[in-house]
């Protein structure tokens, strides 16, 4: 199956159909509107998700090497630059969680008795699950 | 100006029973029926009548097909029942399209003389509209006056004096129409040219409507003559057909109505309706 | 339909990763990268963490978390590059870098978790 | 805030015969409480400049032809009141809908969009024609509810003007067409989802959507195209998984 060809590419110029003006899209289009910027920030949260995994992999590597290596890793985490990055990262991953949960009702509508449930009722269980899962993880680590 | 007052119903009842009325008022008129009066007036909802066609969309002029609001297939007498426009579009649009394609495929391509005619018409339109200069009448002004005239003379209630007065005003507007001012010389999406051509046609239709209304000395459906309040099936159970004479004047002829299942009846309301149904 | 199948697969991985990341990463990032280094909470000992990591369930959990989160990043980042930088013509390179990165990260995670105990 | 008596409209003008790029022209129009931007445009065209070119028809949010950018936001100009912008000294900037080629002034080229609509087969697909004597295809209110929201689309293309994915690469099938396809997929009387999937579940179809969500925000009819697309992504995944267990040759 071929790609969907935009009709605008095949333009026939004729007497009654002169030049169309094609407005260019700026490279900075995502700065031109608040909603676009929010969208790009939401998408960029994935970078911090990946960085978190990288950190976790380093953590596992340090654990594997032994107590000294792990102490070094802990020290590295205490350096101001890493702390600053972590705080920014936390902001982004929380932003990811909130936007993700809020978009769920729109992607997965729940119907009961032929009526669609209001969005907050579909999103609410996600937030409850978030709290419960976070508590379990914290308990396991802090125990 | 006539206003509709819903304020006594209160916000709760309006929201529960008339949500769309409120939405329409708020969204397109900036009027909140909870707190304000709603301006109301009769409007033209649909063009009853039009170019006479058969059930294939063919008009009496060979090769010309019509469908939609411009056409009058007469599926329901005077052609307006709720959602008539739907079969008009779905059924008769398709039929007219097929019939027109068949007609064209069975005939040779337009010959020299015909193409010369087309070229002449194009030249006429170019000189009278596209290259026209020095006009003084604005399209919108003439259109507005035509609307006012029709509202007054050919609205729901009609009578001889008003119709004749309207006919006179339309003749004057047609005269002024020759002097319209056109700014747009472009051949690309020229909506002004379109409006100008449309206005000429609308004036023709308006004249036809008044002509028919004057001749039809009875009351029926949307045509209520206060000077002739009764329905006269003996003379007027017929479609009015307007023709243009070669001198530019028009004449009205009648085409009998074919009654199939439902003969025309009197539309009555309330107590009278209940009695009629028994 | 080959391309459709790829997209469906990557989207499933992206979505699953999105859920996992949304539920789990904030608490872990907060604890390990902020609360413990800043001394807000007593950091768990090396032994405690090793004991946790020795549990097979915890290792499976960490593997799933790493793998899905990386695929989540790969998918999102790929489209962000297309749109944000208007570099859709570099499709092949971006595609390889993003999903390739996720695959390598997943392999590293598998190796570490397999050999750690 | 005090409502101004007049307001300046800065209107994008583009004449393909003379211009290589659009420019803005200012017009002063009176502000009436019930006037919308479209009324102002008609006021200008009727009295000042007959060459001003734009599309409009019904004036009540049904025909979908008067969509324009009003101060950078895609809007139906028949439902955008001057009074909402008319504080002292304010201006209203009116431009053609973003991301579309411009034919003239405020008129955009729609051929590409109409082609996309057709591509998703937005009609009821039924393998066999039932005889008239069998009556209508009935539907329960619950069945209607499943797709009703997606059926409210008036093809005004505001969602395309809001969609950066379409703006960056017009090959994207886009919000309205994808939502319309979903309107028919969800209809209990339709059996055409198998015929639509090749166009929909395609890198230029649903997979191109990054859920910016702007289409849903600007939709004047609350159609929620973004939701329709995400919902279809889930369906497409199920169809993809199903293709493993159905015998070869029965490609979805």
C-alpha cells in the first residue's frame, strides 16, 4: 500500500488557479504558543526517564562492584551538579506522570450502561495506583 | 423588532428544557435568554420552488439539469416538508448527475457555433462585470433594499397593493443594478463577481415571485393573500411556471399538480385539529 | 503491512513504558537522587540494597522498568526530533539511534541483573 | 473593562496575481455587542473593499466554512465576538487558517483535505444490500452514543490549523479525517473497518499523531479527534496481535 500523497504536491497552475502561498513553518514553532511549549516539554520528559534508567544502571553496576564502589556512587549523587539535575529530572518525571494520567481517559474511554464515564473518574484510579505503588516502593527501600 | 421573553422561566428550567436555544443565543448572538430578550423575526429557511425538473433532474431546456435547492422536483407539492432537502440532495442529486452524464455521453462535443456562443457570453460577462468601471451602486445596498422589499411585499401575508408596490421597486432596483460598482478585477476566487451575478439572478427570482403571487388570487401554504383568504382548488391546484418573453417581460403559466396519495387538506390547529382527526 | 506491525509494536512498548515510568520513576528518583543524597531520609545500607536485588522478583521488576522506560524514551524522543528539529528526512539514522539505544540499554540491564548476585 | 466603540481589524491580504507573500491591511469597524468577526468582514466587504475575499455561508456554526486564525487561534469567525477583544486600543488580527496553502486573502486550499476525507471511506460499508422490505438498520441509544461525538464534525479544518504534525508534514492524514473514520468504525451498522485499516494504521495515519491534543482543544463541535486517534491506536494494536493467530492470507 502506498503512502497517502498530499494533493497539494500536485498543483496544476492554470489561468484561474495561480500561485498558492505556502506559509513556511518556523523551526521554533513550539515556542510560538503556550500549548505547543507544554507539549514539547511533555515529550522531553522522556529524556529524563532515560537518564533515570542510566542512573539506575550505574547504581546496579556500583552495587555489583562492591561497597566501596557504591559509596563512590553515592558521593557522586551528592555533587551539586547531579543534585540540580535530579531536581530538574524530578520535575519532568512528575510532569510526565500527571500528563500521562490526565490523557488516559481520552485514549481509553470507559463506558458504563451506554454512558461514558466522566474523565476524572477514569483518571482517579491512576492517581490512587500511583500513590499506592510509590508507598510500596518506599517501604521496600526504607524498611 | 419583536423579542421573545424567556426570562420568567429561570435559568434552571431553560438549561433543562431549552439548552440548545440558550447555546445558540449565547454562541452566535451574544444574548443570554436567562437575562435578556431574544430578538426574533421570520426568515427564509428554504427556497420553495425553483427550476422545474422531471425526476431525472432534466429541465425543459435540453441539456440543462438541476438538483438541490435551485431545483423543484415537486416531490411534496409546493416542495417544503421537513428535511425535503435531504432526498433533494441524496436522491435527485445522484439522479441528475447520472442523467446529465448520460446525456453528454450520447451527444457529440459542442460544435463551433455553440463554442462561439460561449465565447460571446464570456466576453459579455467580462465587459459588464470584470472590466466594469465607474459604477455607483454597491451590491450590498441593492441586495439590502431587495430584501426589505420582499419582506414587505412577498412575506407570509400578501395583498395586491403591496405586491404591486414591490414590483415597482424591483423594477427600479433592476435598473440600478446596471450601475453597480465593482472593485475586484481578479480571476482568482472572485467572490465579489459571484455576488454581483447572484444579485442579478436574485432580482429575477424576486420579480418572478411577485408576478406569481399577484396572479395567484387565493391563499395556500406559505402564500397567504389577505385579500383572498380562501383556497381555490378549482383554479389554482397547479404549479406556477414563470417564463421570460423575448422582450424581457415575463408570463405566468400553470402546470397541474399530480395528486397521488394525499390530497391537499386544510391545516388547522388546536380544537379544530382534534375534530378533524376524528 | 510490515511497517504497520513495527509501529504497533513500538507504540505498545512506548505506552507500557509510559505507564511504568509514570507510576514508578518519581518515587525512585526522589528517594535515590534527592532524599538520600541530601540526607532528608536515612539512606538504605549496601547490604539492604543487595538483599533486595538478590530477590528474583526485584530483578524482574528492575529489568521491566529499565527496558520499557527506555523504549518509552526511544519512541517519544524519535518523534520529538522529527517535529522539534524538523529532521524527518533523517528518519533512518534517528530510528536506529533511538531504538538501538533502547536495545543496548536493555541488554546492559539484563547483563547487570543477571550477574549481580 | 470598557468596551471600545470601534476596533481595528488587521487582515491578511494575499493576491496571487500581484503578491509573493501576504501583507496586513487595517480596517476600522464598529463594535456591536452581537457582532462576530464575520460580521465585521462582511461590513468591510459590503461598504469599504469589495475585493476582500473569504469563505462563509451559514453564520451559525454548521457549514464550517468561516474558519480563520483570530489573533493566532483557529476560530469559527461566526462564533467569535468582537466584544471579547474590544478593550481600548486592542486589535484583532485575522489570518487564513494556519498550515494550509493560501489561495487568496483568507481563503485556504482544501483539495488535499477533501482527498484525505475520501481516503478514509467515510460512509457506511455493508457487504450485502438488504432489500427495502427488511426495513431500516436499527440502532440502540447506547450504540449511537459510541460514535455520536465523532459524528458532530463540520469539516471546518480548525483542527488541521492547530496540528503541528500536519503543519510540519502535510502527508499526515490529520485529525478530522481520522476521527471521521473512527465515527464509521464505531457505528454498529458499519462493517468497513477492515477496508479502512490500511490507511489509518499507517505511519502517515494514526501512528504519525503525537497526541499534542490541540485539535481537541480548538474543535468548535467538541469532537475530540485526539481521543479518537488514541483509541484507534489501541484497536490497531489488537488487530496487529490478532494477525498472529489468524491464518496467513487473511491479512487485516
